[in-house]
């Protein structure tokens, strides 16, 4: 039996996104391969969210190309995207996941088991019947993660998943991401929190003004940054 086509590596080649006279993204070359999570960092307005949206296929570049496993226009069946402020459906936590499973064409006969597994993974087993919109911010973010994982993704793209969470809720999300990465799912996460990048990432991409300033292993990025921009960003200086 032929192995299913892979959506990795995710590659950007001469990829530009423009809005009017403004260039939002301008990437000569970037490869995101399987393995440990990739953290995308940079100041506000650096193009982090745009990069994720293109990687998901939600946005087409103005110029250049994006490939998934060497293919353009590849179906997004094994990709999932978690927005910074996910919207909860007006139904129970379990029903939110059931909706995602149905959308992914998971047979009704196996959905109940999958819902239980996903709720357990994100620590919400006791919240199955609770209205999703009555959950706390951290609980909603974990439920949104379960909903994204219902697609059985190979590539999971997350936009600032801990941005508005308190430390305890942020740690819970990070623990889940660590568990998910251990299962072989490739995570690409944007974050303004360098602590999150240190704890989670195997490699780090620094964006500034839409360009890749540095892309290297996490250990090297945080101990031996190659560029002045990376050194200044880690020191808390403003990149203008």
C-alpha cells in the first residue's frame, strides 16, 4: 500500500504578500521540516500571522510559491489552524469537537470515542456537557486545541496560543503542545513570549518587517544569535 502524501516539508520560495503599497511578507527561502516545534517570533507587525495563514493555505501570496511536501495547491486535509482568539460554537464542549470530527468526515460510530480521547488529552474530561462559551479563557483555548486535533493533522499551526492566558493556563497549553509534538505532529507556533519559545521550540524563526532575519536551532538562537536584530530582540529592545 502506498504511503499517504506528506504535507511536509512546508517551503516558502520568493514568497511575497503585499497590500497596496505595503509589503507584509518577503521571504526568499524558508523550510519548515518535520520534528520538534518551530517557534516564529518577532515584533508586532512583522508578518508572523500572515506566514501562518499562507502555511495553512488560507491566504495566497502575491508572488512566489508555497509547497507542502513538494506540491503546490495540496489539499489541507492534514493541516489545522488555531486562531489567537478561537470562536466557540454555542453548544457543549463535546459538541464543539463532534462538529469538527463530522467536518473531517469521521464516521459517527467512532466520534464518541474520539471526543472522549480528545477531551482527556486537553484535560477537559469533566467538562463534556458544559457550554463551551461558559468555559474560562484557558479552558476555551484547550478546547480549541482539541477541536483542531480532531482533524488528525500532520501540521498544526498556532497563532499566539498563550497570549492572553495567565501563567497556569499558559503552562497547561504548553504541556499539551509538548504531548502533541511527542506524537509526531509538527507544530508551528507564533509567540511574543521568548520563554514559550525556549521551552517548546526545536528551532526558531525571527521575522522583522516581513523578512526572515534568522532561522536556527533554538539552543543556538538563544545562546549564540547570529544577527544584531536577534540580540536586540532578546534583550527587549524595540526593532523599528
